[in-house]
């Protein structure tokens, strides 16, 4: 990296696919179970893919990075997922309970488990640094999975609490202002370049991109540090 890296005072983390899994197979299993319970004549994968198409669209349009003030009104994942089911049921001409299906998705997210290295490395990092979580998540699935880590986080903020989604800089601004922090004291670790690198760097945090699909890959790039697991993050910070 072109700029000098300094040791953080505060290390902040995204949640899902960073310190906690987001099990794709669990989602597909859930959609198969919904079909089975309702006795619908549907292919589970086609049902999942159709719903996911609208869910991805929600993610793409929920923040207007060109003009933040023109972003759509904030809605929770639960509301957005219900809306996606409403569209799918209309397309398929199905009399489905979209509210119940959205609640099942929330419960499914809350079942996700931490990665194997998360508790150990977060405990080690917390010995010399304050640690926290800023996550695009509803409270009713974020906090149950964080509880599984048995970590005393110094700071947490969900998109539901901030009423905006990363990479909207307002979620980071609200977090910084709420906790009276200097963003230059913070590293932010997440798994998405758009949400996490762009969002955190817009306020002057040091972004770290974690890509758990690549084994043992550590790179210092112009805009961020890339790692494959939290052990690499711990070793980097320990060396500073």
C-alpha cells in the first residue's frame, strides 16, 4: 500500500461472511421446507432463484451512492424479504403467507454459526484493542449470532439501528458520532469491496477485505489489505 499502515486503536467487523457464516445451503433447505409445508408444486431451486432475484434488486437500489439523500426510505430486511415474497407469490399465482415466510428467513439467519477462527481471534484482538461490529442486519438476527461468540464487544451497530445500509457513509458517521471516535483510529474488516471497503474508507478508516474462499492469501493493495482469515489479521496487527 502506498500509505503508511499504523496500528489501530479500534478494530471493527462486518458480521456475516466475516466473523459469522451465511450458509447458502441453509437458505436453499429453508425454501424447500417452505414448499413442502405448503404442499406447493414448485421446484425448490427455481423458487429460491426467483426470490433471490428480487432480494438482490433490493440490495442494489436501497442506497443511491451518487446522491445519498435520494436513497429510498429505509426498510428492514424483514420488510424487504416480505415484499420479495409478495412479488414471487403474485408471479406464481400462489396464495402464500409472505409475512410468515419472511419471519422464517429471519430465524434462518439467526441459526448461522461463527467461523472456526472467530472467537479465538476476537478474544486475542480484544486484549489490546477495542472491538466492535457494524453490520447490514436486522437486530433480531444480528444479536443472536453475536451472542454465540461469547465476546464482550465494545461497540455494535446494525443497519436497523442506523436506518441505513453500508456503503452509505451515514451508517459509519452515526457509529462514529454515537461512540465519539476518530475514524482514523479504526480498522474495518469486511467481506465485500462495495459495502465494506468503500463505506469504511469514505470516512478515513483503514479497510481490510476478508476473502475466506481463498487459502492463505495476504496482500497489501492500494485501497485495502486483503486477508483470508482472522489469524492473518491478528499477525498483521501484532507486527505493527
